[in-house]
């Protein structure tokens, strides 16, 4: 168990203020926050890379606040992985083992186990400078896990990867975590990443921990304005009617909007969808008319590089989000008629606890 | 004037001006070397080079410069590391002070050393521990004082270019601060370290001002290559002086060439 108590630190550009956090054994904890929030500093404090003058850090009942990093037994994967360029992949992985005076047989066994766990056996003799981003990440993970640490710290582990690799490695991280059961702290600014991977997450903003909770709790019930500003409020639609179409599909009616959702369970009480998961188009999109609606823009709000639009569809108003440059290209103005496409996979379903809705359970 | 330098024509004029300066300087250096070549009588050159005096100067220069370089680099590594990474009050002042030997005339440095050895403390060191004044150890000391500042400057730029996160990762992998320095930072600094060593050595071989002031210019005793040039010019033996100048030029060119090959990058001094 990791406990951070009243931790404050000021490094000039970055600072942390009164951080209190408790992370359970084996938990996959994500620290989410915008750039410059102090996420890396918090991770570095836990790793022992900063002198702490105010606050304490405890691991499994031991005060490690002033313990040097080499005695903490914490695995650390920094941003951009920081592999040693003067060593081959295998020597990067065995770096800590050699220092800890493991025997040659033990080192060989450990490298083989880690290489197969990370699926990098074929890279073992390569120069680290010739690896792709995803490969580097796996090597950095193997290096951090070599000494069998109790805690693993990951600083934006997917930040430098292309979308496809990031998506794949996200699943891999979860798999490795489940396999080893190691307490993991993962920091990111990416909400989708946080939502998909976290057991629990904490939102860090301007050096302060704003909210800690299960992903659903944080995303759908932001604790304060800072969190909701960063996360953005989801569209929550109450369902008046719900009907199973078979083959794992369910049709719901939310205030006149008929939506088909992949769902194979009890009837649905409400659904939610983040603004970023609703596409907007000037023209009627081709293909089946499922989950596409015509509406009129009623409000446009600019926030940084994105624009948040309110679109009235029937009686309902849906919030959607779009990068500013794309919005400008599309000439989106209040009163304009547009088409909305709901991203099917991102629709979140809340099942009904009672069974009052008209429903037909799939066989 | 500023109007003239605007647009495509202005770009060309600027490019032309900078390249002309480069070409003029190159022609000047080549001209000097060619004039030396024209002046040299090759038979005399070879016999001068193989004379007992010059062979002594070559040997003495190589030995003293090598020892001085080892000492200077051993001093420069921790000092440059401290300036690059450590935070302490008055760091900027210390940093500037360490640059003094680069900007102060070597003769002045030699004179300062000479004055030190005339104080009671310096005298007792000179009498009881090791003889520096007008002796070979004096040559090494003079070279160390002059070149260590250069070594520090070069190594500092090397350490500055190394991301401290490498060392941090090393520490999370179980290395103490000192071990992380040896196992992580030094291997990362390898190229810079080799480049600094070669440049420092080349500078030590060519050191004259401080050497001649502290160790004197005694033929066959404290006669390094630059001192040999001075002594031979003073006795109007120009051929011998030119032979030594050639040798110094060749040593410098080889040193610079090797350094370029190893590092493939320029260092700002």
C-alpha cells in the first residue's frame, strides 16, 4: 500500500500542494491531469528523485520519505523511456540485476522470462537506438520490472506512441499488470486512456489533487469545477423505452432519439456519451441511418484548441466537441443544420436495477 | 543599408559576404603554410628534426603533455560535473573564476606561479617536496594550470548535454549516486571525454607562456617543442625552428582530425 500524506513541494515551474493519496496493493491507479499539473513531479517524489521537505510517503507501513531511490525497490519508466543508448537491449534489462550481483544463470533466466512476458525476445541483441517507440516502451518496462519491484511507476507510457500502438500497448499494460499483480501508478493527460485502464484514478490540477475515485465516478460525477472543466460533462440521456433486437443489440428511446447499442444484459435505464465521442458533419453521412441525427447548432463555446457545440435534436440538446481548426473549416455557426453521429463503442450503458421498462431479454 | 539586405538579393549578398570571409581566412592560413614550405630546405629539415636537441624536445613535450592532460582531466571531471549538475550559492561566480585561465595570458599565470613559489609555503614545497621552479615538474604544473580550465569547459558542455534522467533511472535500478555517475553518466560522456582529452593534450603540447615563465627555457633541460622554437629563433637557427613548427602543426592537425572522427560534432569553447 502506498500512502502519500500532506505532500508539498515547490520546484519553481512545478509544484505540489498538500497531496493526500492512498493506493491499495495490486491496484492500477491512474493520475490524470493537464500538462503542467505536476503529475511527473508526484511520480518522481514517490520514486525518490526529489528531496521532500514537507509531507511523508509510506509504502507497506514503512516511511520511505527520505530513503534514496536505490533503496526504495520501485520500478520507474520515465517519459520517453530513457533507455541507456550505450547498452544493447539485453544489457539494459540486466542493468539493475548485475548491480544487485545476481548470478549469471539467474540473470539469464530473468531476461528470458521478461523478454517473453514483453514479447521482445527477438529484440534482445539489438541496439536500443534502432527500436520503434513501442519496442522501446517494452524494453523500458522489462528493465523496470527486472528487479521484481513491488511498485511500478509509469510516466506517460503511451504518450510518445502513434494511436494504433498506444491502443495496443494499453491492453498489454493491463495484461502485464494482471499477470504480475504489481501496484501500478500510471500518469497521463489522456482521458480515454485513463478511463480504459484505471482501477481508480486521481485528477491532478495545478499541483493539487482535485478528485480521487473510480473512473465512472470521476467522469460522470466530477467533484468540482476544475475537474469538470478538464474532463467536460458527458451527455446523459434517460431512456424511456428499451427493446432487445437480439444478436447482442438493444434499441433504446431517449426523449425521441432512437439509439441502437451493443448490449447483452438487463434493460437500460440511461446512457451517457462524452461530447468528444459525437461526430459532427455538414452533410448527411452515407450508410445506414442508425445512431445519426439531424439537429441545429444552438451554442458554440471555445475552450483552448477545442470548440464545444450544443446541438438541438428534437427535444434534446446534445453536447459535442471538435478541434477548433476543423470547426473553422466547416463554417459551423449558431443556427446551422448539422448531422450528428454517435460513436457506438463509446456509449456507456447504465442498466436498470428494477425491471419496469418494457424489455425483452435476449435468449 | 538594411534595405539593401532585404529579399532574395539581400540573402545572396549576406551569404556571399560570410563565405568570402571564410575563404579569405583559409587563404591567409594556407599562404602562411606555403611560405613556410617555400622557405624550408628539406635536407636541413630532416637533419634538424633528428638532432639530439629536437628529439629531446619531442620526448619531453610528449611526456609532460600526457601527464598534464591526465592530471587536468582527473581534476576537470568532478569539477565540470559539479558545475553542471550541483546547485549551490555563488555557483555563477565559481563558474566565471574557473574561466580565468582561458582569458588570462599564460605568461601572467606562469608569473603568478613563480610568485607563489617565492612565498615561504611555495619555497618549502619547492625545497622539500618537489622542485618546480626551472625544473620539469614546473612544466607539468604550468601546463595543468593553463589547460585544466579548457578541460573543465569542454567537459561541462558534455555533462550539460546529458539528460539527468539517465542517472535517475540508474538510481531507481539500485545504483548509488557515485555508482550511477560511473556506470551511467561516464559512458554517456565517453565521446565528449575523448574529445576533451585530445584537445587538452594538443593545447598542453603547444603551451609556452606559463611554461617558460615557471620552468625557464634551458636547452636540453626544460626544452619542450614550443621552447625549442623560441630558443632556435633566438639563436637565429630558423631552419630548426621551422622544423619544430611543422611538427607542432602536424600534431595539432592529427589531434583535431582524430577528435572530429570520434565525436563528429563541434564543441563550443
